[in-house]
């Protein structure tokens, strides 16, 4: 080998490719081994040639990482008068126990 792999550069592509290239660039800068860099270079060049889809590209560059899932907590709301009635009822129950 001639040394460590270098970051590939592509110019004049569409928005989706540039977003993928941005992710590739970030991962490449954080990569610690030459094998990781080679696999990233292979993934971006395959995407550029159209051999793999964007989904496959993201799966390749994110392998070994825990996927963060979106979790939405349920928020329950009530109207002001409903809240007041509930509070008054709870206060009455507390007083007479």
C-alpha cells in the first residue's frame, strides 16, 4: 500500500449526494483505522457510480453504531375548568378523610 487512504472529493452533484458526502466526510475524519477509511471510500465511490442505493450507503457507513430511535412521550392535557374541578374534588376528599 502507498500509505493511509485519502478522502475522496466529488464536485457538482445533486443535493442527496452532497448530504451523503457530508456524512461520509464526517465519518472519514473520525475514522481511526485505515480499514475504516477504505470501507468509507468504497461506499462513497459505489454510491457515486450508482452501484448501491442511498439506503445501502447509510447502512454501510453506520454499521457498528447504535441506532437512535425517536420516542414520543404522550402528553395528557385538560381544560382549565376540568383541572379546577379535579383539584377541588381531590381537596374535598383530603379534608374529609
